[in-house]
C-alpha cells in the first residue's frame, strides 16, 4: 500500500469528541492519538481507505489557521523550503528536525493560507495507537 502525500488537517475545540464522532459518523479508523497533557489532543491520525486525516485541539499559538490547513509530504524539505521562499512564500515555522523524525517547515501562500511541508508520511497501515504526552 502506498502512503498518501497530502494530509488534510483539522483542529477542534473538543478534539477527543471529534475523534469519536468522526469514527461513528464517517467510519474513520483511529490510528494514533497523542494527548496534550491538558485534556486535549496534541496530534491524532485517522484512516479511511488509503487516506489519512490529521487532527488536534485548538491552541493559543495557531492564530487564524486554527480550523484547517494542509500537510504535504516531500522528499527534500530543504530544497522545497528554498524554492517556496524564493517564490515569495512567507515562512512562519522555520525548517527544523522534529522529535518524531521528520524535517518540517510551514509557510503561507500568496493569500495567507497556511501549508506545512515535511518528511513525515504516515499511512493507514501504521497503527501505533495511544501515546501519552
């Protein structure tokens, strides 16, 4: 099974309830759930067919992009970052290595939509389960 490249990402005021509802209403299968230590969700993944959605709890650092954004898996984030910056993308999260092994950055496009790019690439076949923060 090929892993997806694009990952829609949603943030909710009550992410634990959203996870339960998405499973019940749409048949999404929980893959990963990482607690934020405050009763919310730092990061979660749910599968449907060969697709994956990411979600979590809204937090104070998200600004106007609290509801939805897109994560795109890329093979060379350094080159991708440089290309986006050269084209005028506003870098809002510097290129960095994450604790979970990805190399990521975030930017805004010409109309302010937020995009996240990196090497993290979960697939429906990855089922790590519950992780506590």
